[in-house]
C-alpha cells in the first residue's frame, strides 16, 4: 500500500514450490538436477470434443518424453490440456510437444486455448536437508512428489501437516533450533520416503518402453478390474499384464 514493512517470524514454513526462493534466501541449495525436473505446460481450452466427457485421458510415450499428456474435463466443452517432459529426453520445448499433441488429438484439434500455465515438477525425491534453525520446507519445495505420476498434492499435504504440527510444538516449547525442528524431517521421511523410493523404480522402467510396448500394456489394462484407483494398484496391474514388468518390478509388489 505504498510503503515497505518488515515482518518478522520465529518460524517460517517454506511451501513456495520447486527450487524454493524462501529456502534459498535461508541458505539452502534448492537446485534440482535437470534430469529430475519435469517441465510442465498446460492450457485451459474451450471447444473440446470429448469422446466421453467424464473421463480423464492420459497419453504416454513419444508424445511427451519422460512424462505424459493429459486431458482433464472441467464441464461442458472445457478441459485442462497439458503435458510434462524431462528435458534430457526431449528434443524440443514442452510447449511445442503440447501444441503438436493438441493439433493431432481428435478431442482438441478444433479447441481454443484461453489460459496458459507453466511450471516445474521435481521428481527426484526429497533432498537431504529440509529444515534448519527457524525454517521448515515442505511440498514441491522439499521434493515431496510421487516420481511416477508427478503428483504432489496429497504428499505435499502430508508434508505440510507434519511441518505445521512440528511448528506448533516448536512455538509451544519456545524452541526454534534445528535440533528441535529435525523432528519434522524424521516424521516426513517416515511417512513419505518409502513411497517416493518405491515409485522411482516403476518410473525408470516406464521410461525404457517404446510406444508399441506402452500400447500393448494399455490394451491389456482394458480387461483389468480395479477395486480402487491408486498408484500401488496400477503398478500391481502392470506387473500382472507385462512379463517384462514382472522381472523388473516384481519385488516391489
């Protein structure tokens, strides 16, 4: 409002996304290696011609190297249409892959983009240090992302829950030291690290598959019955329908 103000806090929770500025201001080296940073781009589009308007669509393989493309219906003829790629597997920018996908997909080739969003998605797991004196880091800023799906909402909420609880305990005790705040790292890793590590292997496996192999898996999935939809159930089904996946991933399930 026309003037500068200094705001001081005894404890800060940095939840400001990939390569957190807040964490870097505090002295952390929040730099994700390029091979672990998905480049994501998404349009909100109108005039989408859905084959089935209540179905989320995913496309894998060369259409989006290192990631996947998606169409998320939002009602009427509106959808979020986007994709993410790993730079070291791509030979052009993410937005060019998306524009090519839209031009060739029957559902979107006649649709119109009305909004553009871009961002990074760290899929390399949590860094060693996610706390220090007076600061906790959570969510994408702390690499709390499922490396297989690139999803970080539920895992980020779990990290945020632990950060909030430990911050509250810190305030109650009047202790904001890194020794006290280490408890956050312990709880977050106990809750999240095993899943992050577990899904890293399927991610690496899927990156080795050709479009033809992915098509074969998709066809086999058509006859699969899911009691619930989760990353674990998808990996279990993948192992059942693909002998190659059984050899690579059997121990995980």
